């Protein structure tokens, strides 16, 4: 996932617009996998798409903060990471959530393209919640909170809410 994030922040993932620029696909194959009719580039796919980009308000609501999203991916990452302050624990948790979210969106895009499987926005948000809970349980020996509390109050579970 780290390599994916590094490539995403530098616009080096194989979006359809990047594949077109490299001559891998033709212009007729460049539309977003969500079916919105817009050319698929990283900014559109992760931030502006009416389907995939709609996850960010849901995610902010789950975590418990308001905000307006930037339309530049690196700025969006920075804003999201620092939205609840500069404490290291908050920053690292929000980095995890942001990274998991873009990974979930990317895998959903690929599932739609290659396997014709479609998840709803709520299902995608649930994946972010599950993956973040699993990661925290695997990496924090003292993380004892269950799914219900994690769903309702993630910042409180981390002691930063």
C-alpha cells in the first residue's frame, strides 16, 4: 500500500488517462470505471467522481469532523491528516484511514473493470472501517475495542476524541 500511495501522490498509478498518455489504450476507453462519463484521472477518480469521491463526506462524518475537500490529491492528504490537530497519534491514525480509503477505492475501481463486481458506497465505507480496525488490532497489542464501539466512536477508541 505504501508504494501505491507514493505513486498516487505523484500521479503515477495506471489510471485510464495515464494509460492513454502512454499509448496503452485509446481515447474511447478513457471513461471512469464508475460510469459517470468523465475521463478517469487520479483527481477525478479519488476526489471528484460522483460515485467514488462521495466517500469523503461519509468518512468525515464517521470520524467526527467537518471540512471541505481539496481537489489536489497531495493537498487533500495533508488536509485530511491534520484536520483534527497536529498530535502524532491523530496524524498517524488519519494517515492510515486516508491510505485505506484510497486503496479501497482503487480496488473497487479494479473490481468494476476486471470482475464486473460493484459495491455500494456504504459497503466501501464499511471496508475502510473493517480494515482500519483489523490493522489497529494487529499493530496495537492493547487495542481492545470491538466493532460496535469502533463504528460509533473511532476517535474515542484511540483516546484522542
